[in-house]
């Protein structure tokens, strides 16, 4: 009996350790997503950033690039997932987590279900487009063949602030000029899009966010 009790205590501690470890990784990844959102703001894009990771390794990173790419699907999460698929050589991201600053829209939440994403971590809710918890609950939908573990509110204030600051500056006319379509932009080329306008920023983010592994 004592033996079993010790095993249960040990398993309990391991479980707690894993949970605490994951939390720390999630928080760190969210900070990377946040620094990417700040890059998007500097580029004049609505600031959303995302990273896809497995364990402590980043396999994909994205920022919203709708204006530069003239592409309605160029959301941070989709870019990050496409990069991760290419780097991992599979569309299945069931062993991956994705951290994004804003609650995903229906398109991105749908793509996450299609990717069989393992875990989703997001910062603040989006009452107008959010389809994880706000308007629809696509990642929790029992009728789909896949459901995603979701954790919201990681760095919520900072994730909300980058957006509210961006729109406040836009109202004050203080934002960078509206980006123009760049036909040479390769959404899957992390190095390329980080250098779109501000090489100094790109260097800063690479140090902050780390290079996607692979
Ligand atoms: Zn989206």
C-alpha cells in the first residue's frame, strides 16, 4: 500500500511539474507572439502575432500580413501553421501548440481543426470575430472529428494593449502609412517578411523570438 501511495505521489508531482513546465513554455511563446505583433504594428498591419511550437522548439511564426500580401487569408496563425507544416513535413500538427495574441477568427479556428492542432493558447478575446469562445466554439465542437485543448488569457492585457494602441494611433493619424501590396512577398519565408521595412526591428525580433527550428 505504501508503495502505491509513493507511486501516486510521485506521479502527482510529475504531473504538476509538467503542467508548470508547459505553462512556462506557453508564456514564453506568447511573449514571442507578442513581439511579432509589435512588428506587425510597425509595418502598419493590424497587430497579431503567432508561433507554432513543439516542446520548446518553434517551427512556425506569423504576423498578420493581409495588406502587404493583398491576401484575405494572410492571418498570423495561418502563416505560422503553413510554415510549421512545411518544416515538419506534415499537415498534422497534433503534437504542436500554437500561441496567438488574439482569439482566432472562423477561418483560422477552422484551419486549426483541419490541422488537428494539439493545443491553442491565446491572449485576448475578439468579440467581433473570435470563434474559439466568443461567437462560436469551433475548437470545442463535439460534432467535429477533432477538438483542441485551449487556454485563453495568457498575457491578456499586453495582447489587448498592442491592438488598442494601434487603433488609437490610427485614429490620431500617427500610424505608419497603409502598407502597399508587395507581389514579391513570400509568406512562408520568415526572414523575408521580417525584413519588409525595418531591418533593425527584424534583428531585435530574431533575438527575442528565436529562429524557427528546422
Ligand atoms: Zn484568422
